[in-house]
C-alpha cells in the first residue's frame, strides 16, 4: 500500500491540475507500486500537459504548501522537460514532467486510468496503465545506460503481478516506436510471457 503522507501530497498537486483543467497522469515508482510490487519511494512523478498560461496560476495555488520555482516551471514548459515541487511540511518531492512531442507521451495521457488509491477516500487519481509504465520504464532504463536495477525490478514486478492482463501487442508496437524492443523481449523472456 502507498504511504498516506505520499498520497496526501500527490492529491494536493492533482487537485490543482484538475482545478486548472490540466491533464495529468501519475507515473514513475508510484505507478509501478500500483500495478506491480510494493517498494519504497522518495518522490512521485507526474506527467502534466502544462502550457505557459497555466504556470502562474499553478505556482500561485501551491506556493503556501510547496517550494516551487516559477522560472523552472516556465523553462520546463518551454523546453518540454521537468521541474520539481517540494512539500514544505514533509519535504516530499513531486517531479512534474511536461510531455515531449513524441506520440508516446500523448498516448500516456490518452490511456490513463482512474484509480482509487486509498481505501479511506472516494477520491480517484489518474495513473498510467500497466503497459505504459512498463514502456516508460524501459525507455528510462535505456536512457540511463541499462544499469538501474530498480528500474528493471519495477518492470519485472509489474509483469509478474499482471500475468495475462497485459496487452502484449500494444507493448510490442510502442516498444518498437521507442527503440526498446530488445529490452521488452528480454523482460518478457525473463517472465516467460
């Protein structure tokens, strides 16, 4: 299960995205935990379709509870990169990624799924599908020089806990687009899928 403090901080940010009409999706280790195996996490990754006109109201809405650098947010929107927020009370970090111009990045937002992450709350959050978090982690694994054991464990953990539920055709199509087909074949082989 995901730590209550982490969920609370994530919910604060998600609420502001929703209030401003910004599409977002939770990825990274939190999505891996939701679709795979429980592990510790030090931050949450969120992909958000921020536009320049969103930056000032977004920063204003969070500045009392988070450290947020408006200039860093503007640069992330302009360069389609990332910036971070730090929750002042808990020091928990939220990394916000602005989607790149790749078709896959838009696909992640289009395929997101609504999940109820806390049993004591009716609130739902948008999370990457199991397939999309596998693909995103394969992409990060490749970009990181294929050395991150944590990324690889996350990929295998999702595959292990989702037997028969994964859309293998979708995985193969987008793995080819992302140039990670060889890594997908390796992961599927390790899982015997």
